[in-house]
C-alpha cells in the first residue's frame, strides 16, 4: 500500500471550488444559511445531486430523505463503504460545518474515478437530512432514519405553521411510510470528515484529529427554594437566598467537571447555561432559582458518577444555607457513541502513511456518525478550523487543511477496501 501517493489524486482546488459554490446558495440576508426543508436547502441539494451525477454516481433519495450518490463496486455482494455528513446549516452559520464532509466524500469518489481505481466495495456519498436542530425540534433526522431510530411520534412533530415532519420528509423526497427501508445493514464502514469546531488542532498545528467517541449529552435541571424577602430590611445573617446557593452550585459544577476531565477516563465538560432566578427583581432577595446544566462526556460511567456527586454536593450546599433542593432531575440523556477502534487505527495509519500529523480526540459536538455507529462501524476525521469558530459566518478552514483531511479519508477508503477488514465487518 505504501507505494501510491493518495495526495496526487485529491484535487484540493476542485474541492474548494465546490465548497465556495455551495456557500453561495444561501438566504441572501443571512449568510450562510440553508435551513433543512427550506427552498435554499432544496436548491443546494439539487446542485449537489448534479455534482454527484457529474462524478458518475447514481443518485437517489432514500426513505429517510438522505441524498445518496453511489458508485458500484466490483464485487456485487460486497458491503458498502459510506462517506458523508450534512448540507443543512444553522441560521447564520458557516460554509464548512457538515458541507465539508459531504464534498470531501464526493472528492474521494471523483479521485478514484480519475485515477481509474475500481473498488471491491460499493462507495456511497451521503448528505444526511436535517442534522442541525430544525423547526421540528429534532436533530439528525436522516441519520436517525438510517439507524432505525426515528420514531413514529417524532414523525408527528409539527413546526410553526402546522406541517408535520412526515409531510416535510415527503416534500424533500423521503418516504416516511416506508422508513424501515432506510435502515441499513450493509455498511462495512462509515467515515465522516468534519471541521473540529474547536481550537485544539489549530493550536497544536496538527493536520487531522481522529475521533475516539462522540460525547453523550445529559441535561439536568436543579430547583432551589429559599425565601423571598425585602432586599433592604432582611439582615444578611438570616437570609435564605436561593441565588447564592445557585451560584455556589455553578462553581461546584465547574470544579467537578474539571476533576472529571482530569481523571483520565475521557473528555468531560459541563455548563450551567440557564440560571433562572425568581422573582428576578432588584430589590427582592431571590426566593427560587432554577439551573439547567448541559454535561457532555465520552464515558457513560463517568457521567453517572458526575451526576451522583453533583447531587450530593448540591444537597450539601443547599442544606448549609437553609435552602431546599426541591428538584434534581435528568431532562434528557443520551449515551456517548464510540468510534470503531479498527477504523480509528486505519485512519491513524493512513495519516502516518501520508506524513500527516494526527491526534486522537473526543468530539464534544453531536454528529450524524453517532447515529450511523448504531448500525455500522463508524469513525470521524476532524480538520482544523480557524480559532475553533463554528456556527457563525466566520467559520473557516484553509483549502490545504481540507485537502489534507480528504487525502487521509481516501487513503483509509483504499485500505478498508483492500481487506484490512473482512467483508462481513470484523468490528461489528
Ligand atoms: Zn455538523
């Protein structure tokens, strides 16, 4: 495998031109915006489908509304190697989040065609439907469908204006009444290239990050009840100020999250992003406070320890100031998704073979790969982005950085195809 130079086959300029062209398809008043299910989104997809066809891919939209370009393999029974990400954006987002992964997959397909390389396996490039949270209050709609994880009641969810998700999916070419057919059991390997959306790779001057796991996200709600009082007449000594207890708990969350992150069991972050004080008046000692916490971790057992420890610390802080911890509950909780160890190894070896620097790292953001990993071995390649910025128009990666990540993906596809893994998927 060492003799070929995969970097000769990636056309970084062609990849870049496509990225900038798709970025031009945006809501004109709010660059760069292609909200899923919108007219601009469909316009972007039509353009993408055309680029897929130009690359010789057979184009279809699956039952889950995913746009798929397929290149046949030599061996008709062989499983599929799948590459992809999403082309929808947040409002006022960037040109790279998601889109880079779809177009990198396309560039891999084109590079193989141009080099006359026939793969044993079929290769698919996927634009997953609605990865970003949409007006239907749900993210990763297409990859959920592919994993068999899109539920009937979710299809009934409506957006403002009354359209149901199932209707919207039909409108973009999906077939929600036959959703089971979108679920895949033929995928040998799934690779998603994505901008890091964080500062680590840039700060360390590295070419790629190989993702170990996509964090699980737990949201917790704490409710503290003290006693509202006159801000002028209630002496400092006897107060039952719920905001003070909330503030101490916010600091405890930070300290505990730092300790969890440092304990060697994986990436850990926690944020008290909602602090709601009642009655929220300048001359009233706060009688109640509510915190909503977002905690993310690549280890389910570490998350459980964090929740237990936070519960006990919050109870202690509350008790010390005669505050009642009236509520402590998990609002939502999803498990971390581990990336396939064999695929991580192949990606690390591919980067090394190409002379590209790499590190293993967790993903603190959710991705389509998390759902795909439920039905197929999945892994991710991160490329650096300027200042770690994302979900904003300033989002940026250099053409050379995107090309380097795409080279690594191409090299990994070649290695996967030539039997580093068995056709039946050794890692399943
Ligand atoms: Zn994304």
